[in-house]
């Protein structure tokens, strides 16, 4: 796919720090070649360049063209499905503790980078809230909050009234918050990472899709239509957008298509009722309900879709109606933007480093926690590029593990949405 203009997301339309970059048109050398100009690749590039490594980033389209520029801009420092105790049981005390520590500090890392480099991305470290849609879900999130709090994180359990006061939304049974989370403009953040990586010495090329990766005596050769990069180490950081580079790799995750919408700016009276502290919300429903505001008081939410014709028009309207219903909005403003993207979801919902051969790795850390987790993964991958052995990193590292019957199951998350919605309704009725 060759984009001739920015994807029509709110973030591309409102970011202020765009910089055009040329395609690769020569043969060059680097210590580290990175494929993909999203959060993972750019965080790795910045941290590796700051260590003194020569770094080249090859982006097929423009910076933040893929999932990086199509999400909701939530900065959430935990795992989508797994809690600390589960991870310790799965990975063992030592390895589990290192992964938990990486995740726990991931939002602080994001906002520290933004402050240190003065990145223009409307960032607010205002907190993340997870309300519980049923009594059973509230018991689960209480345990989750206690596990993170016991590890020194700013995790606080919220009762029903506290959720209502902080979010402005009714119908929840309680919840919890991690005060180190927050919101930002993801395209502005990614562009800021790119600018700072270049200031540290990295070279970034846009409109430079990699056509082949070949082993060479001194490392690897990456070929584009305009040139080649010879590198000692290679990182594939394309998330769900690089399946053509390695078909086996594409069968190791579920591609999850998610839609996002943004309204016209809301009046001050509504803005004061909903999220007066500027936090972001993602609840416990299987069909996740999320909302936040941007810097201009546009209300943003998203959701999955049922596979079928007309989804591009049908799904944003359904998400729009759901937003008005859940937040009791009257005289709801019209939609200003709608867009979609594809996230890579691992079967265990954890970050993974995939061993593709000597000195070549693919990194996956999204699973609904893209900004914080991929930024933290980038710092870890800079350690690898500087010489740390992959098995000494905090993220699980192994050869590709294709999902059985992937061609049949890859659309399961979207196809099972009606079942998820039914169970959400049953949960809510059981608690009423």
C-alpha cells in the first residue's frame, strides 16, 4: 500500500510537528536497521542512537502511518488481560518480576521522554481509569489494583461513587485507577520521537518499503527500491502491518481491527461533567468501551466491528450511538473524524520478541497497550542492539510460534463480537 497523504485520523489532522523525510536512495551501513516508523521502531531508534549506535529506520509510508497513528492515544502502564500474579506464575519469579517492572514504569517513561525532549503532543499524565461493568468484574479489578499497589504503583481502588465522580458515567459498580497513566496525541508523540532520534544521530527514511532481507557475511542486507542498508542487527517493528516480510511471523498473532471516532468539540458544561480531571477510561466489558477528550475537547471513543459489508460506514455510527447512550449525552454533536487500524494481539496478551535468526528480531508489545508498552520495549531493544543477549531481556524471547489454524482463527476476535456483547449484557443484568 502506498499512501499519498496522511491517514484521515484526528491525530494526523491536528499534530503540529510534521517533518517530511526523503526515501532511501543510496547504499548505506548501520549498526542497527529498523523496519517500521511507529512507536516500537522510533523508541528503539532514539534509545539506541543515544547509546552511540548508528541507526537507520526504514518506513514504508510516513511516520506513524500504521497502528501508531490510528489508536486512541491512551498511555496505560499494565497488561490488557494478565495481572502481576499471573505473570509471575507463568514466567517465574525472576523473569516475571522484570517484565512486570518494565510495564509498571512504562507510562512514566513515556511522559519523562516527552518532558525531557519537549515533545509537542498535548500530553497529560492525568491517570487511567478502568470501571467495572459488573460485580464480578469489580472483584477482579480490586485484586488487580491490589497487586499493582503491592508493587509500589499508584494504583487506587474506586467505589461506585468515586467512578461516577471521576468519569461522569453512571452504571458502574466500582473500578480502579493507575495515576501514572494518561493521554496524548499519538502522531505528535511519534513525530517527536523521530525528531529526537535524528537529533541523536539516527537516519530515518520515509516511503522506503523493504522488499527483501538477506543474510550477509557481516550481518544483513535490506533492499528497498531506491537503495540498500547493510546492518549488523535488524529489528522488524511493523506490528500487524508487515506480514509480507515474513509470512510465518504473520501467523503468530491475531490481527484485530478497531475503529475510532472523534466528535466536534463539546461545550464546557458537558466537558465539566465528563472526566473533569482529564483522565482516560477503558472499562471491563468484553466489547470494550473507552472514552477520553483531546486538547480541543473533542470526545473520542472506539470499538471493534462485526465483519461484513459496509463496516466503514456502519461501525462508526454504531460507536457514536453507543457513546451517547453510555454517557447520557443530549443534543450530541456530530462526528468530526472516524478512522480504523489493525492491532497485533498475542494469544497470551503479553509482549514478545521473536527470534528470526542471528541478530534479527521482531518485537510485539501492543495487545491494546501500544503507547506505553512499545516505548518501554524500545528501550529494551536498544539494550539488545548494544549487546545484551536476548534471553537476558525482560520480554519473552523465542522462535516464531504460528497459531494453529491461523487462517481460520485470525478473524475470531471480530467474528465473536456478538457473543461478547451478549455476555456483557448478561453480566450487567446479573448485577442490576
